[in-house]
């Protein structure tokens, strides 16, 4: 089931709908970097190119999970 969250990006509120599992991984990624979830999503947004924000967030979560596995976490 999708969970929708509102996040301010460049001063404008936007909604992102992701599965709860992706939000959990993104929250862990933000915590590992000691930044807020909103700051992490803003970074993802700035680097996403033509990809949708939801898709870019899912890929960022996947990368974080894969990096953790590679590091033996």
C-alpha cells in the first residue's frame, strides 16, 4: 500500500507516494547521513533528471539498501 507524504522542495509543498518499505529505507538513509528526510528527498529531487520523483526515491532507497549489504550490514 502506498503512503503519501508532503515534503517542501524549493519552498513548494509536493506529495510523494511510496510503499512503506521504501519510506523506511529512506528514513534510515537520512539518519545514517544525519540529515532530515526532507533534505534527502530534496537531494534526490535535484539529481533526478527526467525521472519522476517517486521513481528516483525508490532507486535511491535501493542504492542505500545495496550499499548496506555490500558493507556487511
